């Protein structure tokens, strides 16, 4: 197996210094398999881009930004987005499901769900209907099978699945323990929660 090259780190001022664990999610070009393409595979108009959302100590009103890497020049730029979410949002993940990024809950966001359209570069608040998860922050969120999953947070253990096609939530099986501020990794049909050494098969 060939080894990967050592990563190269650099510091770039994009006008954002996060407080209360801001969220960051890749919103740039993907391959047909849903993977981030290598530079050599990029076509004209393709971009490497992330959405950053959360408290910003540089300018509290600039709490939502697009950060873009020009793959030809290596230049990194940022752009402030108009965002209806509170400027004091924090402790919430942002999760990409196909061409939409979902932001559920978090500090000051109660149990609201917002959807960001990557194509149209706009946010909208999702209307509440039917069963709906309770307010939380410090939770985990991930995409599996084209659906959004929200689990744990604020020392709760419940797990919910949001289906973008129907606009409805379904409650899934609870985790064996409550957990918060936990990273998640999807591997096939399984989701792993490293800090609690848990694995869920969905």
C-alpha cells in the first residue's frame, strides 16, 4: 500500500475565529460517488469550498461564511452569507445531505431545523410538522442513505431520522447511554461514536 504524503498546514485569516464550537461542512464539488475529488480531476467551475457557521469573535454578525480554495492559485477567500440563524448559535453540527446542508438545534436554536441549498446559496427554515426532536445542543448529526440523523446531545440518548423527501422525522432506537459533543464516523451501515466507544447499525 502506498503511503499518503504528509499534510501541509498553513494559517490563513478568513475573518472568522470560532466560539462555542462552530460547525464546518464541505459544500464544494463531489464526484459521482459522493467523494471529494482530487485536484487533477477538477473541471472548470468546480470548487473546494466549506460552510462555516457559529459564533465569530472577529465579527459576531459574520457568523456564517463560505470559505473557498482556488485549486489553481492556492488562494483562500471567504464570503459572508445572509443567514436567518441566530448569531449566537453554537454547539451544533452542520450536515450535508446530497445538495443540502441541515442545521438542527444548537445553543439558542431550540429545536429548529434550517436547510441551506448549495445550488441556490440560500437558507430556509423547515416547517415543523408531526413528530419532532426536542431541543438540544452538543449533539451528533450525520448523513446515511440520503437521510439526516440527529442523536444525543445535552446528555440525552435519543436518535432521530429526518427524511428530506417526506419532510418528516422518525424516532429511532435510543443509544445505551447519553452523550454529547461527540464526533461520528459512518462506515457502511454503521455509525461510530468514538468518545463513548459505541457503534450503531441503522
